C-alpha cells in the first residue's frame, strides 16, 4: 500500500517557471499579500534552488509551507498565508 500526500486546494496560483532566484520568492510574496489569512498559494517553479528557498521563506515569514511536490521540470510549492 502506498500513501501519497495530497496537495491542498489553492486559492491563487503563480507560475514562476523559468524564473531564477529571487524572482519566484518575490512573486510569491506579492501574491500572498493578495490573500487572506488561511488561504493557500500555489507556486510553480523550475529553479533548482526553489525548494530550499521556499523552506527558508516560509520560516522567515511565518507562512506555513503545506507541501512541496517535485516534478520532472521543477517543483510546486503550497504556502498557507499566516
């Protein structure tokens, strides 16, 4: 039996594909400002450093990093606004 972590439903999505650090984080920060507390932001990235960047960003800002899903082309990050 395999268990998979399901990604939360997103209230807003940002496609940061092709962008290098720090642009995906800056786009996420701007998008989070549009959300209300408890809403979820989905960010699609292709930058290889994005996984660690988003972990650090969540820790610094107090937003909850609900899930990170690695894909062939990069990763998708789910942030819940504090």
